[in-house]
């Protein structure tokens, strides 16, 4: 405690509190206001500033609290955002409860409370509740008639719908929000474009999403927002990886690594997961195991249930020595359960695909096909057209492996005809076409076997980066490889 000239120190907090209570309310308020002013200049933590504003407001009484209430609210918002970014959900929820008590009739404050509630509900793994909160947020913003509040509500609802895989709706909301932010030169433009690039990627293609991602990344770096830049950079890695631009993806991952020390813990989990995926594609399974395990441990530490499920899916897919197919199947089933509990249908879709692969390893093709039928329904429901085609092709391959399944060939041919191979679906198309060629060879239909083998090799040669991955599917058909068909980079 201090006056203008004197400092007082106490041996025990109880003594300090007793002396504090002896002060007149006006003296208490003045002390807290002086401390608040000094600490604001010193750059103290938001929660400490909010506490001083709160105690000054209590001491002043209801008559003179408008300014202090506004100050307390601003510092509480900053503390809550800080807790949200650090993934300290319990702390953020406690701050949210305090905010609800000081939001008052201020529209902007009430909207920010609703936005924070939506975000924390989603981060807590309560997906369906988050969707309801996002819809209420949108309705309240529209009722306010204020364009800036509506733009922020569209942004928050949009990124919620991205996470919940309602990508078509998300893209529409984020496009409207981005147009407003661009007009106002708002700081939210960077994050909004980042979410928009993800929605575009999931609902359309990585090629269309990449320019949006590049703009978001440039804005994040320009503004000095290391957390946003790191997250956007990692998303860019995943898009480049999906487009088989592996070296560019690796270079971008190194740039993301440099941003990690200044980014939040959620980015560290994203980074490890993405690094593991790149190592997996490079067939360096030990390195992939290292990154996936780190991601799993961090996700559990921070209570990030969706990321726990994602790490389990990736670990189960490694097919490591000593990991039995049964263990892999258990991991995938746990991932499916967690994803479903979180309401994360997109992750549940990938977990179901992983389950199907694990079931195929123990030759339970019938159950694997059933899992993929459910996965296909998820993909169609979520509007993920490319993923739905990949799942349909995978299911056709499972059916071909079931002895005596009369409809397997017809369903496989239909799946191949309905899918026009592009960079995201080509590998699945090649796998099923190869299975069809092998089937025709086994039934002594040499011409059909040769025709489908030729088409599989031609598709493999049509896309840069596909040829090597396709070899495990094409290996049984090497004697049927057309003479003029070679990898894209072969002279």
C-alpha cells in the first residue's frame, strides 16, 4: 500500500487486508485508480488491471462507476482473449462469467460476450452447442442493425461452421465478413481470410483456397500477429501437401517453426501434426511417430479433444512394427468415439476411414465397407464432394475383396465412372482401377484387365507427385504397363 510519500509492507496478507478495510472507501478507490494508471503504463497483465478497476468500482459505489466499468470490461476482454489463445479454457470461462456481470446494456460488449461464449463452447468439444450459440450470435447481431457487429458475428459464426464442417454456409458468411473488414481495413481481415481459405479448401479445392491463404498470411506477417501467421502458415503447408507440392510444403513448415515461440499452444499441436503428416508421406514412419506422439501428448495436456482424436487417427495409420492391426483398430475406434462426442463430423469421417483401413488389415472387408458407407454419408452431408468420391472408391475396393460378392464389380465400375480423377482423388481412383484390373485378370478377361491397367497407369502419369505413391497399387500390373506411359518427370 502506498500514499504519495510512504510505502507500507506487511508480513501477512491478512494484516494487509485488515489495514485495507480500515481505509475509507474513497481512499481505497483512489489507491486502486492510481495503481491502475501506473500498471497500465507499465504494461501489466490484463487480469491484474481488471482486478484494480473492479475494486475501485466497488469502492466508488454505483454512482460514479460508468468509466471504471468500461475499463474493467476492456481488461477482462483482453484477459479472456489471452486465456483463449493459450487454450486455458477454464480460466477463460471464469473470465466470461465476470464479463457477463459488467456487459450491461452495451451492444458491442454483449456481442463480444456472445462471441467468446461461442468460441469457448467449441473449444470445449461441445460442437452442437457451439452451433446453437453461433446461430444466436448471428440473430442478435442482425437484430442490432449495426454493420460492424454483424460482420464480427458472421466471422465468428463462419469459423465455427468451418470447424463443424458446414463449409458452404461458412464460406458465405466469411465472404460477407471479409468484404466488410476489407472496406474498414479491420484487423479481423487476416483471421477472417484464414478461415475463408480453410472453408474454400474443404468445400471446393486447395487450388482455389491457396491464393486466399497467401493473402491472409501476408496480412498476418505485416501486422506482426505471430499466432495468426503461424496458424495460417501451417494451413498453407497442408494445402501444398494436398497438391503434392512437397518441397514447397517443407519450406513453409520451416517458416512456421520460426513463429512457434510467439504463438499459442494450439499452434504447437497443429505444427506437430502437420510435420508428422509430411514425414508419413515421405515414408519416414519413425519421424512421423515422433511428431504424432508429441501432438497427442500436447493435445491431452491442453484438453484439445478433437486434436486427441486426430492424433489417434494418424498414429493408427502408421502400421508400425509391433503395432498389431487390433491395436490400430482400437485407436481408430477411440478416435471415432471422441470425434462423435465433440460433434466434429469431419474428423469422425476421417476416423471412420481409418477404422475401415484397420478392418481391412484383419480381412474384415464386410465391416470395413459398412464403415465407409457411413463415412460417405458424412462426406455428402458435409458437402465434401472430393472426399465423398474417395470414400466411394475405397468402399468399392473393399467390396471387390469380399469373395462371392456379385455386385462388387458393378459398384466399382460405377464409382470409377462417376469420379473424374484430379489431384485430390487420383490416388483413390488408381487404387480402385488397379483392383478392377486384377479382378478381370483373375477371371481371365485379359482385354478388360489390360484396358483398366492402362487407364490406371495413365492417371498416375498425369499428376506430378502421384506416381511414386501409386506404385503400391500398380505393382501387380507392371507387366501390363503401356510402353509409352512414364512418370511425369521422365524425359
